């Protein structure tokens, strides 16, 4: 796990040469995020939170990278950092890479997490929301590795859901067989209607 243990939370935090190299393409976004977080959190809390955000971005990049290492994935899909778009059909699969995850955490969005909330609740909410992107990337990677499918559900689970839905629709079309008591009641009711009819 990478961390932000290189000093205090100042512009030096994300501008130090060693950390700048470690952050790579995420440096500019992390610098912006650290600056915004410092308006709401103590230096220690900023370091902790920024580390967790950065680690989520790295985790996502690792999962997306594993998909993109497969030449079949690159042949079947175009990937722009946010969407896997099939080359020969319609549709897309959302999967933000780490950089797009960090960019999605705009200054106004960050501020929105903290306005009117206790710090620990705001941080937990923000990390939960970002964690959803990590979960999506991980599921897509797992399903790709298992079945060359970028969906969030494995193909066999999706097939079972579709089969179940079709069976339910078929069952709705065929009325259920009446019980003996229901048949007796209906015969007596029909006989009564014929007499009064």
C-alpha cells in the first residue's frame, strides 16, 4: 500500500520529488485533492484520507490494466479511461481508471461531502462512493478473466436470471390449475347464475 508519509500537508506533500515520481500521472489530481481536503481536515486526516483515495486509484488501475493486458480485450473493446466500448456492437461498460476516478472527485464534489456533515461521516461517505468504482473495476476484471465477459455478473448467473424471468412470464401466461374446493365453488356459482339468469 502506498502512502503519503512524506511530511506535512502543504504543497510540499505532493510536490516532493520522490512522491511526485511515485504518484506519476495522478500527481496533479492528488495535489488538487490534498489541497481541497486540507480545508476540511487536519494534516494527519488529510494524509490518511488522501492515501486511501490514492490506493483506490491504484487498485482500479491494476484491475483495468489486467483486462487491457489481454489482447482479446483490446481487440473487442476500445477503452478511453471511463468506458469499455465494443468495437462491433452498441453499448458500453463503465469502468473508470484511477485518473478518471480522481478527476471525478471535483473540488465542488469534495466540498459537497463535507458541508454540513461531521468529518468522519463525510470521509466515510466519500470513500464508500469511490469504493463503488473499485468494486466495478474488480468485478469487470474477475468476469473478464473467468469468462471474457465485462459485465458485472458472470455469464452463468446472467443466464440463470434470464431463464428464471422467462419461466415467470410463461407461468403468468398459463393460469394456475384450480384446487378441488375452487372447482366445487365455481360449479355451484355457475349453476346459481344459470338459475337466476
